[in-house]
């Protein structure tokens, strides 16, 4: 009877009746084990995802990062914050440098110096030199404007505030390389000897110390020039005009008590001339 029943259930007729229950039980146990393994794998993946997500709930339970993993995450995040600090410092430094280079464009004659400032800011020294020459002619007066050049006697007509503005623009945007005040220091260092002064400014060349040609663009309009090379002042008609500029109250230091200026005595003789 049992043998016939197992035949109807599809089991092989060669399987003894007492082994049939064991085979069926083993099959159910194997299926259950597979289901448990699959469930555990799924649960572990979910927990790993929740840990990576830093606090995402799994099956209603809140998970947090371990202390060691959290510390490592914070350590890695710190350089990202510190890397932005040099950029902020660099921007602040650049802004401070730009502010430090600003020059007050003061004028007693309401002259606009913005074009000169722009030319010097952008390093267009040839343009700045031409503008400086034109500004001096304007400041010297109507006669100078009519003839288009300045006489040395007209230098006294140039307001102190205006010549200071021109000199400050040159010295500031050339980083102290150019300007009338720079030329004056070199002139004094050479004991007011024009030949040595021109040689040091690189205005003359060769064994004969010939003047460079302005018409042939032989002067150097860049930061590669010698200190004091710019601005140019024509000395073809003599040095009196340049002397007037270098001795102008805007360029010369304040007069010493009892003397014409700090480096000369009351009689006008330089201090270095002792006899």
C-alpha cells in the first residue's frame, strides 16, 4: 500500500518508504537554509549601506559611524577646509597691496591725473612719459602751452601739490624705481655732477657719453631700465630746467634751519664741499 502511494506521489519506486520522509525533510531544510543565508546577506548589505550613509535607519534602527571611522573622516575633511585659507589670505594680500599703491590725485589747478595713473598702472611708460611732459607744460602756464615746452624760469609756477602728485605716481607704480625724487637722490649721490648723473641714469652711452636719441626711441621704457631713467627731461638746451625740477620744493627735502635745504649750507654750498 505504501509502495503504491509513493508511486502516485511521483517518488521513485526504488526508494524505501522509511527513507522518503528523510529525503523530504532534507529538501525542506536545504531550502530554509538558502532563504536564511539570502536574508542575512541582504541584511548585512543594508547595514553596510546605512553605515556608509552615516545614520540612515535600517529596519527602524538608527546606526552611527564608529568612533575610529568618524575620526578618520574628520581628519580627511580638515585639509579641504584649510586649503581654502591660503586663497583667502592671497586675496586679502592682493587687495591690501592694491590699496597700499593707491595715490591721491591732488591738484591745486584741478588737473586730472587719471590718465597718467592708468598708463603707469599698466606699465605703459612711454605713454606716461609723454603725459608727464604735457602736464608740466599745462602746469607751467599759458606761455609754456603756447610754445609747447617749459622754460626753467617757469618751473616755479608749478604748484607743489601737483608736482608731488606726479612724482608719487611715478615712484608708486614703478616700485620706487622711477620719479623725480629718485633722480634727485642719484644726482646728490653724484655730487650734482651732470656727466656722472646722466651716465648712471643711462641717458648717455658710448665712450663719448653721447645722449640717447629720443626721436629714434633709444630710451628704455620698461622696468628693465636703470633706476631714475624715467621720466625724461630734455637737457639739449642746458641743465637748468632739470635742476629747477630737482630743486623744486615738491621734490627737495624741507629746508634745514638756517640753510636753503637739508644738504646745503646757508651760502648754498653743498655740505660735501669742504675747503
